[in-house]
C-alpha cells in the first residue's frame, strides 16, 4: 500500500472547500463560505482551501486577464477574511493536476442520471443544454475529486452546494463498493449559521450571485461604503414593520433575507436580532444594516486592495500552497490507481 494513505474509516478530520474566481466576491460568498472557513480554521481540523479556477471556465469563456485577476483577488479575499496561509493550505486548483486526474476516474464512476438531476446544471445550462459545455455537466465529478483527493471529511458550503456534496458521497460510496474497499471517506456537508443562503437584494427568491447581471442584486466585497449603503437603501422590501419573532418572517422573503444578513454579520441569532429590531420600519432598520455591513466589510476590502498591490506575494502563497496540497493528494491518487489496477 502507498505509504501515508489511510484506508481505514479513521480518517483525519480534514476540511476542504473552494470558491470559483468568476467575478468579484459577494456578501453571499463571505457569509456562506469565507467567514465560516476562518472559523473552522481555528477548530480541530486540518484545513485546505482552493480557488477553483478549473470550475470557473465551465459556464462561460473567461477573459484570460480577468480570470488571472479574479484568482488573485479571491486569494486576497481569503487572506483578508482571516484565512492564514501558515495555518491552512491555500492554492489554486489548476496548479495541482491530481484534481483533474481523479475527476477523470470519477467521470467513470458517476452516472449520467445523477448529473442530470443536479439543480445547478439545470439552472446554468437552462433551456439550451445542448450548447452547454461538457465541463459544466461534469462539474460535480470535478468537485467530488477536489474533496476526495485530500480524503476530506468535512465540507463547509452554502445551502446551494449541498446537492453537490451529496453527490460526492454517492461517488465515494459507489467507488468503495465497486472495488470492495473502504478508501474514500463519506464527506459531510457543513452548512451552519444564519446566512447559509443569502438572497438577491432585488428578488428574495433568487440566490445572491457573482454572475447575476444586476450589480444592484448583490453586495460585492470590493464595494465602497457609499455603494453598500445605496444598495441596501434600494433593496426590495415590503411595507410592513419588522416582526418580533422569526415566525413573522415566514412569508416575507426579502425581509427575512435582510434580517438573516444582519444576524450573520453581527454573530447573533435571528431571534436575538428580532428582539431588538421588532416593530421597526425598514426606513430605520436599513441604515442600521448599512452601518453594520460597512463596519464589517470595509476592513476586509481595504486589506484586499492592499494585498492586490503585492501580486508577487500572492503568487508565492499560491505556489507554496499548491506544493503542500500536492504532497497530500499525490499518494491518495496513486493508491486510487493501484486499487483500480492501473500499473504504477
Ligand atoms: N448567496 C449565497 N449565500 C450563501 N452562500 C453562498 N455561496 C455562494 N453564493 C452564496 C457559497 O460560496 C461558496 C463558493 O461559491 P462558488 O463561487 O464556487 O459558486 P456559486 O455557489 O455558484 O457562487 P456564485 O456567487 O453564485 O457564483 P457564480 O455566479 O459564478 O455561479 C460556496 O460554498 C457557495 O455555497
């Protein structure tokens, strides 16, 4: 057996998660992912975080200069949000070939029917699925490889990625069963906090997304204080005052979204927030939310801008992270090939 690779269920508690460099980071990425990553880094886990640039080319052609810039900006976003490259492995996916190599194996494990059921595939391919890339269809197999090439056991994500982590579990289970091994862990999605699904500021039924054509639908981590305040002032709401209990938000998607954002940014429960703001009109609540968002996000965007002036340092961090990542991934891939019968 390849040295250093566990095949028993006693896997190291290891976190893996990634973000696509597909545009400016949003408040949704921050609350659903980055803020959580910084928290788990301080807990009892090994932590591996990845800028998934190979996923970023699945939906549309990316301008090469924009992709390179977004990769560095996202790295700066990770660091400014509290990911410490001395404590966590931080790198971009394309520097570690093992992701794509294991993804090929998983393309042969996953079934067409599994992929066709993925809601992200249906949303992103839309009505014109014949014209979507094969990469977009196979996206979840690459994501499974991202996670399993490190034998990661825990995957912190926003609500929208839960289905992909479940598919990762299916792939691991089928591989283990097909080859009669207990080799890949059955990774757990970790979906916690008040803002696991931050919604668009313009439409409470749609996820806040980097690629939404309307910039007013999202708060970007690079927005300045005036822009944040203006987007929150113009956010869609209803005419009623805020309720004092969470039950009162049930049929009020936009109001619920703003309260969830407030709760997540202030590290409080929704119930605690409503105890303070219940009865207030949005004309009073929105400025409170703007002040809080600016206070929390400005230091991060200032630090991101500072880091972006030192691109060589960012590139060095990514290269070093990739070396550390390869040291974990290479023996796991090698053992995978042995299990399959691929001569080494
Ligand atoms: N609105 C959101 N609320 C909570 N979490 C979110 N995440 C994304 N949007 C929200 C979480 O951020 C992590 C990285 O996501 P991604 O960039 O890899 O892909 P995505 O989920 O498709 O994010 P976007 O912003 O919608 O990107 P585009 O527009 O490029 O598709 C994941 O953990 C995700 O759950």
